[in-house]
């Protein structure tokens, strides 16, 4: 299969919509990372997502819709879910909510759960495409467990990318947020942080009026994407909280200049946007990687979550 690179113009969008309507999978831009999209109502299309990524079928997918009204046709938003949706959609927040009995979503999307992960992306290209196609299931557009893609070039990277595995990529440049969405759910009827991401947990807590409960996740039966122990991984080994490199290591700085720095100014927003691209650049050096300490609050907590999973032992 030859993967087409489509421009986000009228012709490119129409071509992407035709491929998706035909049950094919297409990598699409969002404000967080590029997603591998397939028709959420088509079981064969969803199966192609899992096949292209090599993703375990017990790991659920996020369904993307254009607006809150479309979300209400798939999930029961609940009072707290409605409050968060009104505050943060469109945007980098995924809600895990009870799925409606008439949602019409392929069973593979939820990995057999009674809940569904749903999001309204803010990226204008994703928004326009969703209004042409309807709901799309879309995990990150990379091989399972590898570094997430924040550009079309990353999607097509011969090392960990999907070139030749998918029909097309809709190329709209770099993703502005650069980290996957924050995921909130309600296991045990408590608002719970299932995955830190592009919206700080503290900001969400301010809207709810109370902190989010922590959740360690179950790598065997995850409630949401991004809960596997080893994830977002480069080929090289990764050492965290390194104040300086050891001999033979490639060093990723934070709050200091360097050949590879997440943010010279120590800005977590800039660091989040650069994280996956910087990991890819460091990995190409072919040496073990060391990463400077990053404050573990706000977006820093989401960055550290990705780094810990990237550094975890691989099964």
C-alpha cells in the first residue's frame, strides 16, 4: 500500500472523507497529536486501526466528534461531564462517559467496556473533516508503544511510523499542543484523572470545584488510552531527572540551552509542544538518552507521565 500525503484543501479533505467512508484509515491532524482515524461506526475500519498500529485490542480508542451535540448522541454526558465539556470543548480534554445504547459505535472501539472515551478536537482541519464524516475513532498515528507523531513527517517516519500501512495522511503541519489530551472519567462515581495531558489537572479541578482523584491504571484492562506501562518509547534507553549527561549519552535539557532542549526558558507549554519531536531527534543519535528534571505540576505532570512510560521496561 502506498500512503498518500494530502493537503488540507478542498480536494485533500474530500479525498480523506472518501477514503474514510470506504472503511480506510487516514492520519489526521489535531491540536494534540496526529490521530489515526477510521469510521467509529464501521467495525472493519476500526479493526484496520488496530492492525496498522499493532495495538492490543483490549486498549480502547477515543472517538472524535465535531461538537457537544454530536457527543450527546453517543454518550451520556452526566452533570459533571457537561460542565467540563462546556468549559473545555473544543480542546485537549477527553471524557470517559457511559455510552448510549443507541450510539451505533463499533464494539472494538470501547474494548468491551460500557463507557466510551470521547473528545471534540479544536484543530480546524479535524473540525472540518468531522463535519464531513461523522464520528471518527482516532488513537495516535504511530506504531503502538512508539513516540507519538506531531507532524505528518512523523506519521510517515520509517522508524515507528505508518508509511505503507495506512491509506493517507492529511498534512496540516505541526500540532500546536504536542501532547495527547487529558483524560477524565468517573470510576467509582468520582471525577478521576485517567491520563494527564494537554490541559493541566489543576485547571480541570478549578472548574469542578474539587481535585481530581488519582488513578494508577491497569495495563491489562485499561479504562482509557495511554495507561499501558510502556508507551511513547524511543529505541534508546531513557534516564530521567538527569542533572547532566553521562559519557556517551544524548542529553535533553530543560530550562537551559543545548543542542536538544525542550525549552531554554523552562516553559512547560513550549516543552510539551517539543517533547515528541525532541525525543525523535535524540533517538536518531543512536545513544542512550538522558533527560533533565522537569517540575511535576501543571503541564509538567503530563510531560513526566510520558517520559516515565517511555523509560519503562518493555515487555
